[in-house]
C-alpha cells in the first residue's frame, strides 16, 4: 500500500515492479493442495470431488497494457434510500433489478 500511495497507479501497473511480480508469483504458487485448504470443488462429482483449479494466464505485460475505464455509478431509490452501485459490466444492473423485484 505504501508503494501505491507513494508511486500511484504507475507503481501498481509497472510490469517490472515488485507489486506485479508478487501478484504473478502468488498466481504461480496457487496450486492444488492435498489438504484442500485452497480448493473449490466441482459440484458435479460429489462422490469423488475434483478440485476446480484454473491456472492463471496473466502475464506482466497484461498490467502494462491495462487501461482503467472510469464509469459513472448506477443509482436508484429503494425504500426511501438512494443506492449507488457498479455500472456495466460489473453487475450493478442485476442488483438494481433484484431490488426492484422486492
């Protein structure tokens, strides 16, 4: 957090910086553990569950090419309160729709 505080977005997205390298190292280390401590299991095979682990395809250059897009939040009034939520494609419209069903 101090690196982002001091260096801003450039420190976070620097493909050669320590933050990106730590993220990528964590993804590489996120392997199946026999004790099941880090695994999600498929609901399709209950008698012999298989861990649902997907290896990351993320690379350092993905951070260098990332462009954040600022969007205005969605808002609606429910039960006398104004609710603000994420715009598309983050799922905020579905949340507002579900609240509208209530």
